[in-house]
C-alpha cells in the first residue's frame, strides 16, 4: 500500500516507516520536522514532504501525487506537562490539525486512517490491567486532545460511509530499531529508558525517581513498556485489517507491568554500568500503575508484543544510545 506517514520523521513514525518499507509497502514521510529529524529521511531513503499538515495544498498534493491509500497519523505534541502549561497549543496541533488532515483526506478520496492514540485517554483507571472498555476520563489536555480525536473519528464515520479507521492506544513506547540505524531523540527527553541511558553516558547528571512509597511491589510506579518495533508492526496489521473492518480501537501494550526500580536494575545489567539515582517525593498526577490488557489486539489484529521483557527493549535502546548519546547529528 502507499502510506502517508504524518510525523514520519519522529520517533514512532520513523520506526514505522522502516517496518513498512521492510514489509513491501511504500511509505511517504510527511513532517514539518519541528520535533522530528531530517537525518531520519536520509537514513530511511523514502520519499518525504517537509511541510506542515496545516498546509492544505501541500498535503492534498502529497495525497494525490503519491496515490496514497492510507494515512498513518503520528504527528502531534506529546508532553503531558507542556499540555497543562499550553493547552491551546495542544488542542490546535492535536485536534484542529487532525481535523484538517481528515478533511483533506476526504477531498482526496483517501478513506483509511490509522491514529496514534494513547493510554492517557484513560486517566486514572478503575481497574488494571486496562481493557478498552475502561472509562475514558483523561486528566491532562494531552489526553483529552487524543480522546477528542477518537470522538471525531467516530462522528466522521456516520456520514462518510467509506471511512475506516484504527485508533491505537499505546502504553509507554520505548526501545530503538534493533539494527541500530534509527532511535529515540526527543527534546527535552522525558521518557524513563532514554533518561537512564543518558545518565549512564554522562549526558544527564542522573535520574530522579519520584516516589518510593506507592503500593506496588517495590514502592515505585509500574508501567507497560512496549517496544517501538512492536508498535510499528501493530500499525501495519491494523492498516491491513481495514480491508475487512471499519472501526478498530485497541490497546497496544505487553500486558506486563515493570516498576521504575526494575527498569533501572535491568539497565544496569544490560550496560554493566551504575545509574546515578536520586530518590524524591511523589510527583503530582503520576498514576500508581498502568498496564494494558492486550487481548483485543491479539483477537482482532493477530498482534502480540515480541519484546515482552525490559532486557531486550533496553538492549535495543542501548545499541543506539551508546553511539548517539545526544541523539541524531549532535
Ligand atoms: N512516545 C510515546 O510513548 C507515546 C505513547 C502514546 C502515544 N504516543 C503518540 O504517538 C505519536 C508519536 O509520538 P512520538 O514519540 O513519535 O513523537 P515525536 O515528537 O517524536 O514525533 C511527532 C512528529 O510529528 C511531527 N509533527 C508534529 N506536528 C506536526 C504538524 N503540524 N505538521 C507536520 N508534522 C508535525 C514532528 O515534527 C515529529 O517529527 C504522537 O501522536 C503521540 O501522542 C506516543
């Protein structure tokens, strides 16, 4: 299929472009590189349009020129804290921009859409592991912006009969391409595994663990760490599944929860180096434990995470970070 990957120069988008190419599809990156990396385009050697998704003539031309069948939409802002400080920026780029993408797709007659949603749409869940039937009460503008798009997608399907979509709710994306060619580079970096590895490499002074008195196995927060290649594979399966299904809502996680202390210990084992850690008080807004029930993705898409333990995930990230301690080209 010809796939427009909006946000394809970013972390998850770039890994999906790589997997799409390997699977014999034709990905086209569409990214304004505001938070992405031009280097990715050179490394992946795929057609790319460097433009904003709000540039309607350019987006329309990209959809038509490349005879796009499916849009995979990764482009968004994705910092919870930033969304609290600058909510309008989040509603603008995550909601209004997505509406523009969908409207332009409609004009071009492109009717298949795979959307990056998030476990943040669940807010504080009533029960874990989290199923897709959990109530969705997000606690940040970021989570709300993603939930709003889920509503837009459902509403759009009512009047646009050909429109098909998959909304994939990821848990904590992590890891890097196992061949070390592309990796994770956010600025600022807030994700646990990169921060740990950058602390080991001396790029960051150390890491702070927020809260050691949670009612979990060792007192620290528990999360579901899902390898970026597993996420990429799920997108491809979801896209293919839209041949027969009109609507897909799925969690993407391993179904296993690991604590912050377990991740630190695994990073020390993989790298053979000590992590400089400071223990601090709990941070407002951090849920105790979040992990997925991934059954629906298995039943619906035939997808299951291949990286089920943090060791292989951290090994893949270490392969990248030890050669790129400050990310692409820095
Ligand atoms: N990283 C995670 O753990 C995680 C978890 C759940 C959901 N998500 C979602 O997955 C998606 C990808 O996350 P990521 O970590 O790869 O983010 P990222 O910031 O690395 O990538 C996003 C890309 O989108 C581009 N972009 C943003 N706005 C754009 C616009 N208006 N026009 C053109 N390009 C634009 C950026 O330049 C960047 O390359 C996001 O939608 C995020 O909300 C991420």
